[in-house]
C-alpha cells in the first residue's frame, strides 16, 4: 500500500466516523479534505513531479480560507490551522528551492504527509468527541470520555507519521 492509498483509507475512515457521530458541520471539513486530497494528487499527476509546491500552496491556501472564514467547530478550526501551516511550509520550500536551487523533497513530503495525518486525527477526534453535534451512536445520558478519543487520534497521528517517515 502506498502512502497515498494509506492516506485515502485513513481519510475515508475519519470521514465515516465524523459523519456517523457528529453534526453536519463536520461535513464541510471532510469535503474540503477530500477535495484537497484529490486536487493535490491531480497536481502531482498533471505536473509529473512529486512536489508541485506551487499548486499545493494554492490549494492549501484555499482550504484554509474555506475552513477559517467564520466561526466553526474546534476540529474544523484545527484542520484549517493545519492547512495554514501547510501553506507556510509550501512557501518555505519554494523559497528554499528558488534561493538555493535545491531542497530536500523527502523532508518536504514528510512534513506535508504529517500535516495530512494531523488533519485526519483532528477530524476523527472531533467527530468522536461530538463537536457541536448530537451523537446518534452513544446514549445521551452517558457521554463518552474525550480522553479516549484523543488517545485514539494520537495513535492514528503517530501511525501516519511513522508511515510517512518510512517512505
């Protein structure tokens, strides 16, 4: 399984969790993440490069603007903040390439993969922690402890980072 396929599977699982256990607001974040994944993979395919940072920067800026434009749930803000951080990473990578003529593609791709896994963890944790919505899966008189979901999100993030570092 490639890193792109692993990320797609992780994203699908996080979207399923967020969709099943949280409010409609998470669908915006999930949709943005899905469209960003498709657009970035399209940019890689169209350019023939693994690091079309110009396209990534544009896509990440649009995603951050979409998720940070008004008051949102905490998970959506966290995902938008990661898009903003990815935009800064894209810019730093482009400056490094333009200034010196070379930069570590592997480091850049590891940072962007780590950001993607952080977003998946935020979406899953936000969905499991209920965000602004109502769970239909858990009884209303027995809320699920947020610590368990934060731990699961941390495990997902660590697994994603380990997979990205192994490439």
